[in-house]
């Protein structure tokens, strides 16, 4: 199997596994769509309600109700748009960020346990290869980290 096909086969399977772990580590009072909303808002700080609805595959009204619920629980913050005052921007609150960070921490711990089963030389090769893929696709290893730091300016 060629490398491109292997990447196309393996990456989605790994992402499914990671998503499953993140979901299992989410707060029990949070529905899966609400959890996905928080993840989306972490990846897309300042996203519009329309972008969220499109991402979730739901109506604007449904997205609005879900956002209302998350705002009332202090997990999301709605702000008036900086460029267009008619547009609302969605941000994770510190509480929402903490909730996601906890789920992520548990997932990372699980991944570490799985990776420990590899010989050190193999683990290093995979790490180097993943870093190289990020370079090739012009992706940054620090995108999520820098976006999380940028969130603090909204509070």
C-alpha cells in the first residue's frame, strides 16, 4: 500500500479513537453535541452561530438553543462581533476550557499508555514522521496552544 493511501486509512481511524476517548472523558452532564460545540469553539475562537450550525449539521435555531444552554452554564461566552456588531462571536469560557483540558488530559494519558508499548526507536520515528507531516502540510504543532492563549484576551 502506498504511503498516501496508508495516511488516508490510518489518520481517520486514529482520530475516531481519540474522539471516542475524549467523549468518554467528557463531563457526564454534557451531551455529545454540546461537547462537540465546545471543541469547535476551542478550534475556532470567535466563530459565528452560522459556522457552528453548519459544522454540527443543525439549524440555526437548534444551534442557538444549544449555545444558550452552554452560556447559562458558563461554558461559552457570546460577544458582539468586532467587525460586524450584528454578528455574534462564540468563545470558550475559562470554565469550558478547563472542562476540555481535563478530558484532553485523560485522553493523552491513555495515548501515552498505548505508545509505551512501542520500542523507543519506533516511537521516535513516528514522532519525527508526524512532525514532518505537519511541516509538509504547512500545519503548526502549536495552533491549538496559541489559540487557547488568545482566548484569555476575551475575558
